[in-house]
């Protein structure tokens, strides 16, 4: 093989078996070429992280049907929902151009969940696990704090949220998160 030819490495059988779930999620329609299988090993390591979305239990049937939708889409499509956010939060989102983003948190101890319940905006708290793959989508943003806060730094760098010390660091996914990327609690 000449130096000008690109060598393609085919994923070995062991890696294909071990990482098949991740390969299918990330590259559902592509042939995979992997020089040393390190790439897929890094995906496995990353996949151990979990991100969350909290919601009112009354929203579960809608989420099972449509997935997680930004509040802008929910309103535009007139989908009945019980928001955990308040009017001020939505106004701040709109001011910052974040009304079409689904909010995800890094910890189940996100203080806004308790506040929303305490203020009776939601009737209970249900935690959905969200596949970490959403953090690799080009339009996903990362916030060092609650994105509506003046303290928040928002950009496309994953470490902005994941290296933050704030309990309110967030992942912001544009538009929606399909049900296939969610783990629902047992019914």
C-alpha cells in the first residue's frame, strides 16, 4: 500500500460484540473503521456518565409519545404539559435565545426540581435518564450554571458543564430528545 493510500481499519469482531450497542446508536447507517478501537473504548467510558431530566409525572405519556420537547415546541404544537419552569425562567430563556432547548441536568440533586415541587408547579418529581449521546450533537450547548442565570457561561464545550462545580450546570439540547434516548422509570 502506498503512502498516498488511506488505510482503512475494520472494527475487529471482539470490539463489534463489546461495543455493538454504542456503534448502533452513534453510527446507525455507516460502516465503521477503527484503527485501534480506542475510539470506541472512549465511547464506552463516556457512556458511563448519565444525565437527567426531571418532570411532572403527568407529562410522562406525552414524553413517551413525543420525547422531550423544548417549551417553545410544546406551546407551538399545543401539547398539554405541566412545566417545572416558571414564567420568569421562560422569559429569560427567550431573552437569551434558549426557548428551543431542552434542559438536562448532570445530577439528580438539581435544586430546581425541589423548588418546582415546593412551589406547586409540578405535582411530583420523575427523573428520566438521558443517553449521553445527546452531548455529542453539534447543536448541543453546555452551561456552567442554570442557563437563565447571569452567572452562567454557555458554549459548545462539553467541559463547561461537566467540569462545573455548580449543582445547576446544564446540557441544552436543541429542539427535542426522542424517546429512544430516554430511560423511563418502571411504571
